[in-house]
């Protein structure tokens, strides 16, 4: 039985969700060390120039992704399909959620200065954000955080890979979009 071929198949089937090392080891009926060795061998094969994809770890899951060297071609496909693009308001809302999660829709609207109900619904439907529970605030509103799909979409391994707010302030005058008045106020209490 070719465990490397099995691994390739299960990674393909898992799609954008990917697989963590525990699941890989379980399916291959082996321990984590051997699973990591098989994974490393397969990664080396896909790192060769004759492949347009590679195996990467994003958000603790191993998955197939396209190689960055081919991004210009990938962008052509994506920009030709407007359904895959995010509006400025969606990007702004995602930034607020990523930097301030968990955060309620009301807090998002307060930071943005406009009602964010529609944008939050669209982002949730696209799987970029998810409800993480309810706030203790009056009415117990839903709280939101970004998902692993968000990490995939932006090519991040974790939220720690986001630019620091101090970096954003140095590079743009629009840094206020990313700062949370809510977080600032809550730390002063």
C-alpha cells in the first residue's frame, strides 16, 4: 500500500479545509512521526518546478495551494470572475473582525460608522467569518471571528501573520479603519 499516494488523495479530497497531522496519521494508520515523514516527501515532490501546486500548512491544516510564482495567472482567473472579489466595505469589516475578535455586529457598525448587518451576513455566507457565541452585553448579541477560510483567502498561517497596527499606521493614513475604539475604551475601564 502506497501511503504517499493515499496522503495525496486525502489532501485532494479535503480541498480548502485541509487536514491536521492527527487526522493524517489516523487515516494512514500510522504515528505522527511517520505521517510527517510521508508528508515531507510529498511536499518535496510538489516543490519541483513541474507542479503548479504545493502542500502548505495554513491554520494548522495541511492542504494543496497554488504556488505563489503563478499568482499573476491565478489573478487573471479571479479578476475575470467578479463574484470572487471583496468590496471595500467587506475588506474593512474583515479587518475590524480580524483585529478585534470576538466582536459584535453593533461594535463593527460603531467602528465603521455605518450599519454593517448586510456585509456581516455576506461574509458569513462566504465562510470568511463565523459566529463564536454570544456577548454578555444587553441582548446577548452574536460575536464574530474570522475563519480558516479567511486565513486561506489571504494566505495567512494564523492571525499572528497580520500586519501590526503600528506598521499600518506608518504605511497609511487610513489606519483608523483597523483600530477599534471599542478595544481602546474597554482597556481604560
